[in-house]
C-alpha cells in the first residue's frame, strides 16, 4: 500500500489515555515527538491472532508455538540474509534488561565498557548501575553523518581497561546503519585487543528504502565474541509486551550467560508476551515495508524543509532524527526552546552526551500532517 493508504488505515488519531507519549504531550500542550513509540497501530493480524488466543480463555502454563524459532529465523533470513540457529537464542524481558544480564554475566565489576556517543542514555546508566566503568569514544560528526573514531577507539583499547563494546546498530539517536567496512574495522580492533561486543539491534527492522542492515553476527570470523540483542518492540510498536532475544553463537559465552540466567532465575520466557512478536514475524512483512516508506517520506520532508537552515543526522535506520538547533536555540537546552517557542516535545540532546545541548531527538513515527506541523513551528525559529 502507498503512504497515504497506510497512514489512513493505521495512524491513531487519538492515542489511549494511558499512552506515555501523548499523555505528557497533552499535559504540556505540546505535539509529542519524543519517546521511541509509534503513532501507528500494529498490523491487524497481530491483534486478531492475539484476540483469538485470549478468547480461548486458556491461561495455564504454555509453551511457545512449535514453529516459533523457525518463524523468528526465517524473518531474519528473509530480511537481513542471516541464518540464526535455535540453540543460540535466549530470552529477556526487554533490551535494557538484556544489557544488564549480558554485562553481569560476561564482565566483572570494575571492567571498562565502551560506548560511542551521542547514545541512548540507558547504555551509560546500565553500565554504571552494574558497577562497571563507562569509557566513552565520541563519534565524528561530518555535517550530520556520524562515523567511528577508530584512532580514539584503538587508543583506549590499548590501555587494556576496555572489556566490552556496547554497539548500537542502527544507532540511536543518530540513525546510522553501519556499513560492512565500518563494522569489520571495528570488530577487527575488538578481536585484536580481546574486547567483547554486545550489539543492540532492536531498531534493525526499521531501515530506510535505500539502505541495507548488516547484522553484527553476519561476520562469521568474529561470532565467538559477539552477542546480539533483538526485539520486535520497535518494529511493530509492542512496547507493552516485554519480550526480547539475546543471540549468542559462541559456546563459551552462551554457557556463561545461561549459568547467570539460571543462577538469577531469569531464564524463563513469558509466552503471552512472545505471541505478538511471533505473529508480527509471521505475517507483517508488507506492513513493515510500508511503515519504512512512511518514515522515509517524513524524513525527506524535514530534510527538504529544514536542511538548508540547520544540521541534522542522515537518517538510515530507526525513526529517530537528531536535529541541531545551534543558532536558533534561545534556551540553555534546545528541547526547552522547542517547548517554549514551538510547542513541540522532543528528547533533549544533552541526555545523549555532553556537548549536545543544542540538539534534540525527534520521533518521526507519526503522520506526515504532524511532521508538517512541527516543521512550520520550527521555521518560526528560523524567521
């Protein structure tokens, strides 16, 4: 279906009263473009099949659908040309929960863990709360096209303090889909200096039409030191269902992770929470492709309308755009500037890293009408 048809069918003109995103927007009289939550309904087949399960009224102990692993693996093979094996897959209650488990299971207290900033804030807070040390390597900003600083990364690897790299792919908030050569150079450094890689790939289904997502585990020679975290929560807007996959091909790492899960009684899976993911992977290819086209149209409109006035990230994946209001920001934080002058609620750039007070993160998973409204308001700052 085309973008107009998709929006007319799936855009929720009125979000639920319980919607975190819109509840805060209503309270502040702002257009909410902040938290990573879509304004689109999931594919109706997900809801229909979930309703059938509920209507049966059988809520006793349950197993995953017999073909759950096949459906999961087929989705990733079909969309990302990667073959996962069932025995590699473990479960957690969510991506951040998975980060906690990976860090606790595979590193020691006091170990250094590297992040590449600007970055989704829970990466930093999770590392600290686990008693590990955050080692930051700032990405290089090339007019909104951010890249790794390999010289800085290697310099910090050489100290021997970094035991794990937390990779965000696609990257939140800058929207990069890392290219094969970029990842290969990064993983080679990790191998050379004995650094494990934990790759958060929860946005990997939301890829712009002109891009190709490269899963971290597609590099076979580095697999024994890579852990991948995937979920359908962002793909199909299933945040209320806490269900996530931790994929670990390396036998040694997987045994340590399983031992941690069993010791801490967190190895079980909530079957009810897993069902929407299963239905989405089974039925929703067309829905996913249509959503990506809508996100790309929204991004293209913003770039065409605002690109001549301000720097913005080059959106390759996810529905999150990093926007630089330097020169137009009238407050200490650009997020406050948008609230005061434009009635737009966005995520503050400084939450993603020091020095990004003039930046905001905008959520583009909404209607083009809302995007146009936001652009009109932001252009008032330019004038």
